[in-house]
């Protein structure tokens, strides 16, 4: 299964630093950030996988999570 999140800034200026931690059911196989493989420190909590990422929101960013 593939899950996509798109984060889009609403204002131009100094980009905010975003801390984004979606919680996904099951096991995460791969994470892509803007189409490129991302190595993250995934956390497993009560059968959910937390996918933490911290990034500047300087343009539209897309996170793709591939899980079982």
C-alpha cells in the first residue's frame, strides 16, 4: 500500500521547520521524500509505525510511505 502526504506552504518568506510524525498501521517498507529514498528512525508503538521527519517547508513537499 502507498500512502502520500503533500505539505504546501501558504506564505512566502522564511520557511518554517516542520516536524511531521504520521502514524501508520502495519510495517513500513520504504519512505520517499520528494521522490527520493529517505532513511528515518521509525518507531513502533502499539502495532503502529511512527514515521518522524523534520524538514524546512520551503516549497511543496511530498512524503510517500510504502507499507505492507
